[in-house]
């Protein structure tokens, strides 16, 4: 990894720090770039909603979504510990963590993962959520890797909060709820594409995301048009 590539990633994420941005797309970019820069195999982001409920908002694959949902539903795993303590949980060998997270480690190993990390999305006393990183190899993150990973998580936190949200809790709640509502619409649209056109859910998401970016449209709007039958897979490819 070159310094030039690292700088490009930070600029790419910082470019979204405006009054209006697509939170799901932003967090999906965070997940993708974290995998690239930290040599992970998969990643996901869990956010805490306005009432404290945890939600899976961005994932790198369907198997990660399964694992993250399992973690939330069973209240057990690295992200939960990271959220509770507000500190990174890193370089955890899943074999050694069986006593710590028995149900989580069983499912994680079934999905092919051997180690995990969790980094907090935190600013001062505000803890929005956490990002999980998963590896199929037992390759520990170095101190430099952890600095980069936490810096990426910090940019994501700032992007979600925005300066006004630090001062106004109502804006924070609205921003997070918008991201969670977008996620629901996107999941419905992925299901529509699967049922209507037998398109794998991951392919459907990437098509909608590409269409959103080309047309400068919010992901939620694109997803709703898919649900309403206004956009087909062929339309999304144009």
C-alpha cells in the first residue's frame, strides 16, 4: 500500500462530508476501503439507532450480513464488546475466543473466518457503532494498521455526525434513522430483483449502487423505483 493510495482513500471519504450525503453508500465505501487497506477478507458496520437498537447498515457480502445479524440478535461478539466498552477489540483468534463468544465463534468459523477485529465509530462521548473486520487467515493487524483502521472509523463517525449533529441530537437521530430506513428499502429492492429477475442479492446491490452514482440519485430513491417496478435490471445496467 502506497502513501498515495492511502491519501486518495481519505480524500474519497472526506469528499462526502457535506450537509446531505448517502449514508449507506458512504459506509459501504468505508467497508470496501478498510478491507483493501487492512488486508481483511470481509467487513461490516453496525450502528446504534435513536432508541439504542442495533442495526446492520453496511456489509461486504451476504455471509457477513448473516454473521452480523446473528451477532446483534444474540448480543454476543466483537462489535457488541466494542460498543459496550468504546474501545477497539483486535487480533482475536476465534479458536481462543470460544469461551468468550461461544455462539458467535461457532457461526463465524462455519462461515470460514478465523480471526476478527472491531473498531469503534466514536467521537468524544458519542459512540455510534462499530466496524467489524474478519479474516480467513490468522494475520494480526500491526500498530500501524490499527492507526489506519481507527482513522477510517473516525472519518466515518464525523461523516455521520456532522458538525451540526454534535450540537443537535435531533439531527443525529434523523441522520441515523435515514440510514436505517434506506437500508430497509435497499433490502426490499434486492429481494425484488432476486424474485423478479433471479439476480443474486449482491449483484443487485452493486447494480443499484452504480446506477445511483451515475445518476447522482440517493440509493433509497433508486431502491424504491426498483420496488415500484419503474427500474429493471436492464435499466440499472444502462
